[in-house]
C-alpha cells in the first residue's frame, strides 16, 4: 500500500507523534514524564547548561508541569535507565534487552572511545562490588601527569567501559556526575535480559522509530548506528510485504510508516503555540531530515568558532505551530535571574503575530529556568527589514 502525504500533512503527523503540542494528553507529574520518554524512545543527555540542560528541556516541552526531579524519581523507581542511543540518553527500562546487542559488541572488542584496560576494569569492578555505588572521583589518579581534560584517569575509563559493556549501570547523577553500581544490583528482577534475535532487534528499531517519528527512511531509522542500514532496509521491505508497514511519498521521497499513520491526520494540532526547543530535541536531532521535511536549516553554533557564528553560541529553534519561525540565542544569568536573549532571529513574515505567541511561551520558559526577568539584547530578521520602532515594540512585549 502506498500513500502520498503533502509536506504539511507530513509535518502534522511527525509533530503529533513527537508529542510536541500535546503534553496535556499525558497527564502530569513523573507519570507524564515517563510516558513522554516512552513515546519518543529516549531523551538525550547533554552537559551544556546555558539554560536548563537538554534532557530536562526536551521533557518540559512534552510533559505538563515537568520538573527536573522527575528524572531522579524515575531512576530511583527503576522505570528508566541511562545508556547510549545515538548519544548518552535516558531510555525506558522496558527496552533494556534491546541495549544488549551494543553492550555485547563492546564486550567482544569493539571500541567506544579508547582501548580496554582489563586490569583497571577488574580493580574497579571489585571495588564497587565491595563498597557499593561509586563515582569516578572516588578513585585516585596516580598518574604523574596528564595532557588535558579529555585525558581521563584509568579508573574513569574503566568505569565507562564497564558501563558500555553492561557490567555497570548508572544509579543516579550527583552534580551531573555518574554514580555507578553493579548491573545485577540495579536491574529489576522482572526485566527481560534475554538477547533479542536479529529479527527482533531490527523490528524493535523500526517500529519504535516510526511510532515516535511517524515516517522514516532506513538511513534515518539507523541514525549513527553502525552497520545496520542495509539490514533495516531489507527488514522494512519485508515488513511492507507482510502488511506491517506501508510506504508513503513526501516531496518525491519514499518513507516507511506504520499502517495507522493516516489516523493522525484526523487529530488536531495547535497552530498558534510556540515551542522553544532544545538543540538536542528528538524532533530535530537529524538536521538533514529537519531541512527536508520542515525547510529548516539548523546548526547549533557552540561548536563553531566565535567569528563564524551567524546567530550565536546557543540558539534555540522556535517552532510556531508546524513551522520553524526563528531561533533565539540565549543565556541564563542564574545570579541575577535574568534570561538574556542575545539574539532573537525572526524567520517569519508574520512577526507581529509571532511575537505575541512567543511571549506566552517565553514567560513559561523563564519560570522553568527559575528566572525572574528577561533582557533582549538584539532582534534580527531574514524576512523583512526591522525598523527601530518595530524592534522597540517587540522588545517591550517580550520583557513585559
């Protein structure tokens, strides 16, 4: 079965699948947070704290009344666990067995970031077995010198290797530092620890991706997963033959989707809401896909030399209904409680309307970041020339 979706229809089903405008459907509290993580498969963890960190930011956009403590509560209840998706992430504990193929590959010799140090790994494992949960700082660094922050001490490398191999799990984080314990002491007894077959694993990847993203190509489904594109493509084709998937065409590009994808077209999508997104949000983490399906060419510029940045160090994408209508470089001054908008870059011809809707979300974002005031440094636009009067008016609305 084949279908054709317009670009607007594709955007709608993607946003509905991502739960971007539908937090009220999940309830509230940590139950809503758990449902949000389950719905989108994982939430990426990132250390940058210019504003609230990425995992909290992404969940705040999906779960009503989200609070950062929800993550700690879900970890303590063993409802989620930390491991690697395309990057460090929080995942539903029910999906634990699907992390095993990657763990086994590291145990068999695949390298993550560095070579194994079996002696250090053995010593670290014995120490945690005897003393209980520990952080990297609980192990002394006996080296005479090191070459930089990336030159981890042997114990830290061993902890991370054991974590990637599945011998250790992260119990919690303290000050963003991982606290490790033996997997057998962390993992609930009712969790399935059998290694999935190749067919089970591929089907899990495909269905989970399409549930969370509505449509996808094999390349998108296997984003940053080494060696899986061809097997996933073959399995998608077989699932389509078996009626488990359909193909849809968007802008002459073929995508796979679940047969229920068209049901999403009957649901409503908020048109006037503005979402201030994290650069690491699941919706736009695949930049090429975002450009193809939303015509939004986005780059986070914290990794770009200062003299080559176009918007700013940490620009946040601004989604207005189903359209990306700007980006906003921000920095939270936690001492003064001021959210500094270093550059609000508008990408819509309806700037007057957009600013009003942005203000509603901006006040919520300020509260989420425990701020008390907003300061606008600069407003720019690529769709129209902004007069001093317009900039003054927009600034007045935003800081009011």
